[in-house]
C-alpha cells in the first residue's frame, strides 16, 4: 500500500491543539519541533545547519494517509476543525502534486449509505445510480467543504437525523460544511432548514449542493457559530457536527434557539471527549436521548430536561 504524508504547519503555541486534532484522524503522528535544541550543548556541532536555522516558533505535525482514504476529505476535515478552533496553520501533502490530489480522491468516493434510507451519491455517478425502494438520494460534490458522507461523524449525525426529524420541523445546522445534514433533513421532511458556516467557501459549496438536490426550503448563510442565527422562532431539531470544545462552549447558549421539546444532535466528538460533552450538556439542562459510536467517534441526541 502507498502512503501520503499529510503535514500541518503551525505555531508552537498551538502545538497541543494541532496534535489533538491530527490524532482524531490517526493516533500515530510525527512532530517536528525544534524549540528544545540547545545551542550550547557539546553536540551542537553535530546538528545539521538546516535544523539549527529552523524557526523555533513553528512546528509541523504529520500523519501518513493510506491510498484507500480520501485526501480531499482529510484536508477538508482539518480545515474546518482548525478554523472552528481559531488555529492558524497550513496543510500540505508531501510528495503529491496539488492538482493530482485535488481530483485523485474521487476514485475512492462512491455511493455511501449513511442510514436506513439515506444514501450519498457523488455527482459524477448520480445520473446512472438507481436507489433501492424507499431510498433517499443525496447528490453531493464536496468541493472544498467537509461532509461527503464518508466520515464517521457525518454518518452518525445522519443516522440520528433519520430517527428524530419529523415532518414540518424547523431545523438548524451549525457549522454546515458541505450542507449535507441540512439537505438530509430537508429530504426527510423538515419544513424549514437553516444552515450556517463561518467559511464563505463552505457556504458557497453548500448552496451549490442544495441547488443540485432541489431543496428550496434550505437557507444557507455565513455565521460564526450562533452569532447571526435568528432566534425569534425556535428550532425543533438542531445539528452541530463540529468538535467537542466548540459543542461545550455553545452548551450554555444553544437553548435560546431551541424549542422545549427540540432534539439537539452533536458529533465530531472523539470517544475520549464524550464524557466532557455529556457533562457540559447535562450541566446546561439537557438529558441524553441517545448516544451512538462508530470507529472512535461519538454522537449524542440531547433534549431539554423536563
């Protein structure tokens, strides 16, 4: 099997956060940190000059991606997570031509079932695809936004949406990425859907995906989490496929946007942070309706305590 080095270049001050996010994708990370090099050591003359000249305020963290994984999906996942956490960094694939990897991942992206009825079909296969009886097809071109349906966090959210969304529900998707969850909700019968992302590129991609799926009851716009979300009319169902820290940060505020019997679906949570999210939401007045896991990831369905 061939492997590709995925490298994130960032600031030393963000080392712990960068490593934590990278370990969401692979526990085996390689860290390049030159801040501890002691120029006064007796071995200083043996250290390569290129290392001595490295900027000691910077770090690089790498993982190695197998050939059967989507490089584009990995990059989009990292862009979204680092953006949500306010971490400035750059992402590169070492040894792979940018033009090549930007399209090569398509060969690993095929129709994917993400629930009992939902199936995500890439645009380049959609015309020849026939859904099974009762199946709901989501046509997707992920572009530069995370959420193609292949990642565990997206599948977990979609599975819970399929279970809890009701016809006519007013739905909110925080950090929408490709728009996939809002599209799923609309096709499952939600009445009005509102999808927001801080990244204008993600919003553009989401709007294109919504048009491709013919869902005209979805409104998509730019917002830093909940900042620009209208809360005059409460939402019956809400999704937030982000990261544990952001879900915890929103816990005291999300209730102002939700109806009393609303279902709040959260994911993007590694199993090790599930207890933290559960505690934060419990402290904020929520009860766990359901908890599901898949390959190291956890998703919750919460509702307000009665």
